[in-house]
C-alpha cells in the first residue's frame, strides 16, 4: 500500500501536463513511492476532469486493459493503490481514441 506522502499537487499537475516522465516527476517532487504518485495523479486528474498520460505509468503492463466482445475489463489489481473502491459508480465519456471514467460523487 502507498505511504502517506505529501505531494505538491499544483506542481505535480504542471509537471504531468508538461510531459515529464514519472521518474523525473518523482525526483523533482521527492516522491519515493510509485503508488503514491499514481494515486496523486488519479486524484488530480479526477479533480481537473482531464486525463494526462505520464510516461513510466501508462506504459506499465499492469495498467493496460483489453477490449473484447464482452467489453473492457479493468482488473481490480490495477486499482489497488487508487482512490477507487468496489461499488463506486462512474460517468463514461468516449472521445475518439480515449475513454474517460469519472467517479461519481458519493
């Protein structure tokens, strides 16, 4: 499980939007736990309503889902260190080659 790490969310957003890879973001923000970085990125993307691809995270095979005749399945292991929990509901937006899930407020 991710450590409780204080991350400068404003700076994180700036670095992610500028295209910095995960390793550089972690170094610049002095984040030692990849899980904490992933969780912080998920949180800020949810807050902003925008998704940003960060090299070093999206390329992780554990973050890939496959579209089959049964739909798209996101393995629960992929979300272990996220803010998402079983039973959460989402709005789905499809735009071109992107699918965005936004967690509904409780």
